[in-house]
């Protein structure tokens, strides 16, 4: 029942910027070789695993779900990324 953060509402200008950045990032990803993409995803999975408890805590706060379920969600995300 407690507020743990506030989020500012995005403007149309924010959205234009985000979409432009996404297109630029996609262009860069398209240039990567498959083994480079694989290395990036493995690193992401490793970093997520190292901070699994922290991510689970915030998932539980945000979604109001039990911490046990949030941990399962993080574990599933790691497996999906791998």
C-alpha cells in the first residue's frame, strides 16, 4: 500500500526520441555478427543472474506478487536470454 516511486509521463517529443534511438540501435544490432550478438546476450544473462535478488525485489514491488514468484520470473528471463 506504499508508493515506492513516481514516474513522469512521457511526451510526444520523448516518444519520438525513443523511437529514433530504437531505430539506431536496431541498425547497429543488424551489423553485428551472430557470435557477437550471442556474446552480448550471454553477458546480459550473467549480469541479470548476479543481480537476481535485486530484480526480483523490484518485480515484487511493482507487480504486487510474492517475492518467491518474482524470483521465478527472473530465473525464467535468464533462461530465455540464454
